[in-house]
């Protein structure tokens, strides 16, 4: 839960680096919350859950993009590689592989190694 809150605290911080743990814990908790809200809407058909789902989803787009950007920085790549996900058929898989890769164990152009801090 701490990694999730750390990402939200760095709401629009696109500079620096993010460890794999920070990225994947945020992604996991994000997935659970979005799935739960959508499931509540589908099972109860209460419009409030749908609007809550939309508000949460759109409210966390920037932190999701920012942590992905920082994760790519940790691997030594520019955050612009995020847009490789837009390539049809293979782009999403390619982006997933980049995000899942190990970070550089030393300081790089984007900052010091987050594991050392």
C-alpha cells in the first residue's frame, strides 16, 4: 500500500526513476480498485458506482502515466518509449517487456539508482 500512496504523492512527477516494486504494486492495487468499482456497478446497477469508477479512473490517469514514465527511466530509456504501446499487435507486449525489465543498477541520465536510496 505504501508504494501506491508514494505514486499518488508524486502525482505528476515525470522526472526520476521508479523501481519495479513501486510500479507493479501501484498497478496491482490500481487494477483491484478499478475492478471492484466496476464489479459493484455491474452487480448493483447503481449509477453512483459507475460515476465513482469513472472519477477514479480518470483521476489516476496522470499518476499511472507518470509512474510508467519513471519506470522506463529506471531501465535507461526515455519516457517517450511509453508510446510504443500504440503500435498495433505487438506494441503492448513490447511495452510490457520494457516495464518488466530490470532497472540499471547504477546512476543513469535520469537519476541515482532508487534501490541504493
